[in-house]
C-alpha cells in the first residue's frame, strides 16, 4: 500500500480557513467525480469502479481508476492520485481558487468572498501583464505606422485583416526596449515583466532600474501570436521573425530562430494548449471533429479556406495533454501535418497519443504541397476536398512505412512488418483486421496466411505481456502487503462490518501498520455501536483523517464483479484471512529465531526457554493453518 496516497494539495492549505473548508465540502458533495473526469477521457465500468487510460502519462493498458464511492482517483501506473480538485488542478493547470470557482459554477454553489493567497495575486499579475501586452502588440499591428511592415507581410501571406484581428495577432517592432518602456510608463514592476517572459536579463549583474537597465525585450521585429487557454485568457506569446529566414540577419552571425515562444511561467506551458482553440472551439463542437495542424499559419490559412474547426499543436510534437484536450471537444481528429520527415514522424507520434485518448483518427494526404498553409492558400477547394477525403489511420500507417522502407527487399519487409504488425494486431473488429492483413500482404508481396499468422503471434505476445499471471512480486514484503490489501479491499467491497468477519484476523496479524490501524478502528467502532452488523460506508463517515488515504486506495482496487455474490465473497475473505494469519505466523517465527540466536550467543538459558516455548506454540498454530 502506498503511504503517500493522499497528497497535500492546495485544498489542504485552503482548509485552514473554516469558511473555505465549508465551501470546499459543499462543492465536493454536489459534483460527481466520474462525470467530471469523463469530460476529459473515456471511462469504462470496471466492477464498482471506473477505469481509463491515464491522462498524465503514456500507457496502452488502463491503469487509471476512479472510485464513485469515495470520490477519489488514482493511476496505478504513474502513481498520480487525488480528488476532484487535484484532478482539475493537474489537468488544467489551475490554482485552487480557479478550480473552486469552476466547480462551484457546476454545482450551483454561491461562493463567499474569497481571500486570495500570495500565489493567486502573483498569477493575477501575470494575466494582467499578458492581457495588456496583447493590446499593445495588437495596436502596433493594426494602427501604428511601425506595424506597416507586418501588415504587408500578412497581406503577402494571403491573410486578411479580419482574420488576424479574430485571432488577436500583433506586432513587436525592432528595438530593444519598446515593450519595456510601454509597461514602465504605466507603473508595472520589472520583476513581473521578467516572470511573464516579456523581457530578458542581459546579465545577472546588470542594473535593474528603469528604463530597462539590465533587461531587454524578448520579442523584437516579430509577428506576435497570443497563446490562449480555451476561455480566452492570454497565457503567453509566440513570435515569428519578419526577417528573411534563409539568410543570417548579419554577416557572420548565427541565424535567429524562425519562431520564439514565451518561456515556461506559472501560467504558461506550451504543451498544454492548442493555438486557435479559443476561436474555433464552437466550430469543432458543432462538427464534432477537429483538424489538427502544426503551426499558426496553417490554422489561419485553413480557417480562411472555410475549415473553421482547426487548431495547431504549436510545433511538431503533439503532447499527451493536447491529445486529452482534443478528446474533450471532438470525437474524431483529422491529422494534417507537414510532409517532411519531421512532420511524418510527428504525425505518427500524435496518432499514437490520440488513439490512446479514444478519438477517431484520419490523416490528410497533402500530395505535392509541403504543408497545410501552402495547400490551403494555393488551392482552397482542393484542400477542403483533401480534408474531406482524409485517409483511414491504418491506411496512413501502411503508406508511411512503405514510403520509408523498400518493401522489395528482405530488410525493408522486416522493417515494415515490425512497424505495422503490432498496430494491426490491436484492431478489435475482425473484418477490419482481415482487410488490413490483406493490404499489408499486398505491400509485402506475401501470402495473406503468412501475414495473418504473424499478426496472431503479435497478438498472443501482447496478451501474455498483459496477463496478470506473468507478473511476479519482487519480494515477500510486497506479497504480504498485496495480500492484506486484497483482503481489506474485499472487506470494503462487501460493505458489511460483521462480528464474523472481524474475528477472522487480529490487528496484530497485519504486516502493514496502516492495515492494522484500520482493522482495529473498525473493530472498536462495531464494539461501541452495540450492533451486530453495520454498513461500512456509514461507519466510514467518522474515519480518522490519517486513515482516509489508505481507505481511498482500498476502494480503488479492482475487485471482480463475481464477488457481488455475498456467499462467494465471504468464502474468499475466509480463505484470504487464513493466508494472512499464515504469513503473520511466519513473520513471528522469523523474529523469534533471531532472538533465539541472540540468546544463544549470550548463553541466556532463561530467555532461551521462554523463546523456545513461544516458537513451538506459533509453529503449531502455523501447521493448523496450512
């Protein structure tokens, strides 16, 4: 059992304030954790719990469990865990205040005046700085003479003003201190600008006085794209250079990056957002489909071509968090990445993450065009048609592998097979699987039966890897803890605290201190209640806080639905209790053996006599249990 199950989150800090604590309790009682999490990832019933693929690490077998009884969740793969507050804080990147406000809206709870923490105030400053920076850059692009170079650039790229205004584009002019001076005149703190990533320190020893001193603007002579969350709050910025990218800006100098982004800040993480989602969310929802592209200009050009359900991953690598966001707003995703090797590799990685997130996937063939931007600008109608006739993801995988490896050679066949066989083996529909076995056989110029046999072998290997029987515990200690956890999970599963069950084992029989404490607590409660039987769920209302995380974990253990049969569950409890007592006897015998050796070395005959008698009694008990 993991003793670190219950994490000290911002909720715990807020509970120090009684009014905040009452608000938290009221909100938690009125929201359903399963419903909240289901908005982010598909959950399937697994006994009394729900299971899904963890949104916090990459996995192909569900290890993310949700308990509706205890309103807690845990991933048994990466160890992340918590309640509805910790889930939203982690997946959305929200602070406690934001989480409480969002859940209160959902629950219909009117919150009392909230006392912000220092961290809340710091985040509010960053939001204020970014919001004003967006207005500053937008003004320069739309109305200032300095923005003429950017306006001409956008016109040359075929982007109309209505579109750049819709997506909030701006311009940062050349010069080292334009942004810095703008904020200085309005009384902003230099430290806040640096934290937001709008200015950069020249050196650690540089002067820190206005105007600028040891700092300079991060974005200079760049087209600015505001990076927003789904609610439209500006979290950071991306800047595209307007200087020719194919030649160094000055002779002998290293070419500057085409794009630069805000650094990681308390409110910004590039891999946690999708460019354009604040604008295109409604179109995505309406179509129940999202078009996923790589860059900002891909979004603008696709939108101009009439495909308004488009977002960008901001670079070539889709992250797991971005995949989860997409799965929340659409049931299917059309992947439309660049045609170079980096784009192809990114598409394959992105498809794997999207597949894990449970969305339907299609892939656009760009033909001779290098990227969606070029395709949409050159042939808008053709681009729309290509998106509409996008390929099935399995066709794409086969085409991609065939393009990278020579299927006429034995090595090429092997490479294609290594890449595609595991993918086909996971197709659940037999007819679809048979179709792609046939397709792969044609590509490899092999008999269909040979490919089918190879797929079947891959599938059986996969099943053996996932089989619980193939996994062994690394130590006796782990076995004991798992056995005790299983017994107590069965006990809470059947939800009946009876004298007959409570007599099966003694608190001292448990190797885990938490297990012993929990068992003692239940026994004491039953004795004090003067009832022969009581619902465990009702008893747990008074559970001590130090045992709460331990019991939460018990509810998350996936017990077979077969044990809903009370008689069968009782039999399993008796059998497991017997094994726990056996292990308890073995531990005691081991401890006594060590004491006997010590007594022998000291020639303590009296102690040896006592220990020998204890050893004999416990040995006899163990024989009776076996």
